[in-house]
C-alpha cells in the first residue's frame, strides 16, 4: 500500500510511484533542477485550472478539482523531499534566488 496520503478523496495514481518513494538524485545541483522544473509544472497546472474554471460552468469545474489537487499534492510532497535532501549549505546559498 502507498504511503502517500492525499488531501483529496482520490487515491494515488497506480502508474506513479508513491511521492514518498519517488527516486531523487544525490547532487544538490540536480535536485535544484528537479525543484525548478516541478515548480514550473505546478504553476502551469494551476494556470490551466484557473483558465478552465473561467471557461466552464462551476459544476463542471468541480469535477476536475479533485484530480488537479491530487496531482498538485503529489508534486508538492516531492518538492518538500527535494528541499529536505539538499544540503543545508546549498539551501542557504540559493535561498535568495529561489523561495525555499
């Protein structure tokens, strides 16, 4: 059973590894690349959701709400793990450039 506990009612996708088990690289620099990519992905996902909500009636937008937020939860957990895995020294070096 997955250790991922979503804040929505949807179960995790069977095609993805648990967010707690998602393999992460060892290098701080590569971890930062993952972090930046995931942040960009989450920003685009949110923008798409907001645009979708503007284009459809409210009841239709609610249908996708759980899916979008389950996915956002999944990637936020991975980003949290990325930050924890970065060395403290590296996090201090980059904290002004990236909100970490």
